[in-house]
C-alpha cells in the first residue's frame, strides 16, 4: 500500500441492496433459495456468508477469469495429487501397522465409526464434543422458552401498536434465564460470577459517569478485570474452601460445567465492553435514532441513551445464553441495538449456515477417526518419520486447532441466529486459504479482532503507531489466552512476522505495480514466505511448542532429503497462493469484496 501503513481489522461483506433490519424476509423454500444462491455465486458459495446481514459491494473492476488458462490448468494438475497425498500420509501414520503406533495407541478411544478408534485426546475439543448433546438440549429449551415468552407478551401488549424500543420486553426474560442457566452450569460458583460482574457494574456506573474524572473509569475497569484474570489463572478459579473453610459445602454443588473461570476470559471482554461503551456514551453528544437501520459497522460506534446502560440490560448482555460460554463477542452497543430490533425470520442463509456447521462437524469426526495426529503430537511419536510426514503431522494439527475453535463458535452463533441476534462470524476464511499475515488475523477469531480494534488498538494509537500498537495487542492476546511463556513467544513472533508484509506493501504498492506481469508472481512468493512464518508461529503457540518446533526445523535442514522436501513444499505453496489470488478475484466478479 502507499502512504500510511494501516493494520485494519475484519469487515463484513457489503450489500448495496440489503433489506433494512426492520424488514422481515418473506417465507421461502429454503432448499430452493440455497440452490439458487449456489447457481448465482458458483464456487464462491464456499465463502462463508454471514447470515441475515451479509453485505455485498457494487461491481468493481477485476481481472478476466484465469481458471481455464493453461497456467491454471497446470496448477490443477499439480494440486490434485498433492491434496490426495496430504490426506494419505496422516492416515498411513495412524495405521495400526505403523512402527510408532504403540507409542500413542493408549490415547485412542473406541469410535462410533465401525472398526475405527477415535483420537479424542484434545481436552479442549473433547469438552465440546462430549457436551454437544446437553448444549443442544439447553439451546432447545432456551429457544422454546423465548418463543413462548415472546408470544405471551405480544398478545398481552397488542404488539402491533407498540413502538420499536418496547421490544426491550425480552430483556427481563433474558436476564432471568441467564441467571438460572448460570447456576445450572456452575453450581454455587455462579455466586462468584455474579459478585464479579456486580463489582464491574458498580465501577462502570460510578467511575465512568459524566461527573467522574476523565480516565478513572477506563483505568479501574482494566485494572479490576486484569486482576481477576490473573487471580483466576493462578488459583484455577479458587474454591469456596480457599476463601473460608466454613464455605466448604458450597464446593459440593459444582454444576454441569464447573470451569467458570475458563469462560470468564470471554465474559471479561463483555465487562470491558459495557463499561467502555457507557464511558464513551456519557461523554458523547452523539445519540442514535432508534428508528434508523444501522449497519454492522455503525452499531458498535452508535451510543444509546444513558438510561439504557442499566443493570437489567447489563445482565442480559454479559450472560446472554447463546454467547456466554464461548462467544462470538459482541459489543454492548451492538447487542442492545439488536435486542431492541424485531427478530429476524428464518432465512435460507441461516439454513445454509446450519449445513456448514454439520459438514464441519463431520469433517472433524473423519479426522478424529482416521488421522490420529493429536495423539501422535501429544506422545511425540514421530521417531524416524520423514520430513514430509513431520510436516503433515504439524499441518493437520493446525487444521484440528482451526476446527476445534470453529465448531463451538459456529454452534453458539447458530444458536444466537435462531434467537434473532446476529453476532460476527469468527472464522471467515479456512485456515488453509490464507497467504497474508495481516489478512489471516483479520479473518481468525474475527469478533475478538473487532473487540481488540475498538477497545485496545485504536485507543493506544492505531495506525499512527502501527508496530507498537500491534505488539501491545498481541502481547495482550497471548496473556489473555494463557499466562505462559509459550504463548507470549507466539504473540511476539506474530507481531514480528507482520513486519515483512507491511514493508513489502509499503515499497511495492499494487496501485503502482499491480499492472506489471511479474507483480502477481512476486506477491505469490511473498505469500509463500508468509505462510511459512504463520505456520511456524502457530505451531509454536498451539501445537508443538518451542522444543517441538526446533526438532522439526533440525529434521528439515539436517538432511538433503529435508531440503528437497522444503523446496518441493514451497513450490506447491506457490501454486496454492496463485489459486487463492484467483479465488478472491472470482469473489469480486460475483460482487463479493473482502480485504483479506
């Protein structure tokens, strides 16, 4: 890019012809609508479309299609056998006849696919997988109760004549159901959550009010929530017995999901959001016109009247059942605007979103039953494996990391969509469909990126101090995930690895060189370099750790076979990046424009 270096966070698709939020979509045949969408958008239908508020841009200038050119036919010839090989290698490593099988066999459990064991050894995903049925039951109870409550209140209040803002009649139901759910999930530990969110509300109302000193509210909000995160991490959520021996009996009622301190990381983001939104609202002359439809970018920045920042709306937001456990994250301003809006009708995009979730779930189950890469990684069972085999262990572990995060996020988002709330989509691109370091972080955990942008990146300087702001953001991200040296190393590496791309964009802006025949190929080489850096950082942060990554690097460079494989892998990545370029061009041809 030319001029000022900017690191912007994710944006939605744009839709010039999007219906206003007050318009309910008429009834339609969902299957027919889905097939028509596929016919219109073709292969770009694989791109995730955020239901009910997907936005599309007007036509923009794009290159002619290259799919049928000799260059891309050659790319297809190269990639097809490579894809098959990438699937075959981890399946062979997981076979019972493999010499290392006995090293990780103890981590496998009986699977539901006949004749297959399952690798359910990832503790984080195992918690979601084993709890999927209870979570689905909870979602069903919530949605059914919400519909019944809505119908009863509509009939009793003659809803057809009620103004827009009266849709807040849902808030008492959300608040009461949230408190009940909290005790169901955490038992008496819910008292701890209620105590913490109460203290945060008091800080917000007293220290963030217009009469308080200017920066007192933000300072106390960050200090309090940071301290709670730190104490939670050190004491594992702390038991009542640790607080006082006479409270021991309260520890016996633990609830369905005792780990309240794990979900508190997400809750903390909402606590900060409420206090900061109220702080800015109390010092702003801007007020929303409640009858005006707002876009997803306008809603977080548009303040409500001060009296809407009250305890009932606060509880309904902080503990909103569909998003409480794992997000996605919404700002208070956005959430309250949507609650005040009329609920959306069931749309074909929501139906398609449910199908995506189901397909992703089955994909994960296939990996768990046929590729035991997590068990291999946890057992360090890679003795005498070739560089190709080591790289596939690392790659498929990254795919598992992506899926184990994607599935809970999409489950909870689907639950919210069915309740008429549209939170941001967290995973906008497949992990393997990224060549830009900046673009990768725009599309990975997108709602968190939007939160970081609003509450940290911009307030500490944003694009004016891009490198410093990025370093501080990723340091916070690492510490927010886990107080460990490994993730702190990951955060600093990610910040460092963004610099080459920023420098390349500065010195070789597309506005100046984009029409040169060689520019696309140079960019593809840069994409290969970015992919290697991103894979290295994420393998260190979430898969192998520093020592495991050192072993992989030594294996790659200590032999001629390893160097040969690395060169071949870079060639395949170059081809893959070229396909990613053309796929994004195809998206633009279909009217979809994304910055990542």
